[in-house]
């Protein structure tokens, strides 16, 4: 059996840009953690089940890296394929109010320069397969993002926009993504998912 823990990043500091010429995507990727976010990540890293990871992998977003650093031993692997879904917009005003709901109702829906959830699933699945094959005998943590992880879980689970998540008909998550929300996924030797559970260590 192969076990991977997936964690959403901790609370980000969404800064207000007065004179910043970075694209909206780059601004999004650069958000650090709030002080409370740093505290939460550190507290989670002290829990027995969430300690002693052999391999820690993070998306390239600063908030994910800033979370992952509390769980690393010597190094963090960065894989941008575990990054959040890209909106493909130049300002937040361009994002339709019902954008998230539309994406969950149609996994091919996207903005002209953004990503569909199916595209997110493809890149994350590719990255996950490589991780499962390369680190099969290790305790692994991957720190990523709620929408991207929810999309990945839809490969194996019934998920809703604001509803329970089910695996093989059994509810394992209420659909409310808190910061540092963590899941334990167990795969067989053929990389088939056999169990998923929401880790609620407080």
C-alpha cells in the first residue's frame, strides 16, 4: 500500500497592490501567510500523524511553500502541477460572480486564458502518478489548494460545490475547506485508490 497526505495551504495574506505591475496570476502566487496562518501550520506540524514525513511536496505558490516548510525534514520538492486552478483574468473584476459554481457544474468551463477543472485534473493526476511511482515506500505530504485538490478527488469521489464528498458511497468530508484541511489517501500497488479519509486532528 502507498499512502499520501494532501493538505490545503494555511491562511494567506491577500495584500492590496497599489503599484504592482505583476500579472494577477503572479500576484496570486506570491501571497504569503498571515501570522495566524503561520501559527496554524506550525500547530498542525506538531501533531503525531502529521509529523515525520519523508517527502514534502508543494505547489509553487508562496502560501503553499510557507505551509510546507513546517513539515519538511531537509528539503521541499516544488511541483507547479499541484498549483491552484488558473483563472486567466487580468483583474478580479473580470471574474463572473458565479464562476466557481459554473466550473463545478461543467468541468470544461473556463475563462479564455484560464484553466478548466478537467485540465487541472490532468496535470495533477500526471504529477501524482510520478510521486506514487518514485516514492512508493515513503511517508509523503503534498501541500496544495482547495479547488485543485477537490478537482483531483473527483477522479474517485462524488463531490459537490457545497455538499458532502463521498468515496464508494460513504461520506468522508463535509465539503467545507478549512485552512490546512488534510486528507489521507491510500493506494494499492497498481496506484488505485482504496481509501480516503479526512484527518481532523485539532
